[in-house]
C-alpha cells in the first residue's frame, strides 16, 4: 500500500487527509514546507501537492528528487511545464498532474472535445466563464485554460475566458458555443472540494503501476 505526504496543509490538504482516512491509506506527514521532510521519509512516500504556484515553483525539484512519485493539484505553472516534466523524467519518478482532479470535469472535457469536433467550421463562437471563491489566486483557473485548449484544438477557435471571484464557490465552469441559429452550453459545478481530493488520491494509487509523467485525463 502507498504511503502519502501532503504538501500544503490548507483547505485542500485537509480534504485529501479526509479522503486518505476514508480509504485507509497511511498519511505519514502533512507539511507546509515539503523541503523539510527528511529524505529517508520521502523516499518511501508519494507526495500529493496542493500548494500555491509560487511554492510549487520553489519545491518541484525537491519533490522530483526525494519522493517515490507525485500527484500535483497545484495550478499556475504552465509556463515552466517543460522544466517540471524534465525534472521528474530525469529522476525516474512518476508524476500525475491536472488542472482539476474531478472525475466530473474529466467527463465534461470529453464532452466539450466531441461537441467542438462536430461543430468545427460551422460558425460557432466559443466562450468560457469560470467562477471560484475569493481565495483562489490564479485567474483564469487552470481548468478553464485546459478547456480552452481543448476547444481550440477541436473547434479551431480560441475562446474568450471570463473569470469571476465571489464568496466561497468551489468552482463553476460554463462553456458556451453560439451561432446565429442556436447556443450550446456545457456546465460543470462542483458542490465541494471533496471530488478534487478523491480524484487526487485515486491518482496517487496509480503511481505504483505507471511510469513517466501524465495528465490525469490520460489515465481515466
């Protein structure tokens, strides 16, 4: 059975801890400073990271070097993705990352890809609205950016993305495809962060059976 160290012990860290307990997976440590986890401890553990873009940029080399593998739920590091992937590949460590670990989001993204494929060249204009809680640091969200890439790849047009920050909203993503004749809407609403934690822990259980670096949707 895997053992886990959580990097980042905020809201998502606590949700991951609850999911680990539910599934009977040992939590060795939850740390706000992942670099302080002893190498002897880290080498036998999977790291699940839900920190901030700044913290992950600082810590990814340590995670890649010291841990058996990693699940990265932190977003906002797309500009250094090549360096992050190389770090894990050079250390021979598996890594799974996602802008959103929700299984429902994965299904929504598959639907978006199929709809855009059908509508390519038919005169539809795409847009995305994402709504999140006021504590979220990055905008647009990583999920919205991923959906935008899916739309551009399959429809041939990049969507306009609108970001809203209000209250304690866990996450709402609405994709709209509109023509002069009609409008199609695909919407995913998270009721809580529990779905993100469940997906991240599921990804962690896959690390012992895979090699290399993967987006979560590749493994669904």
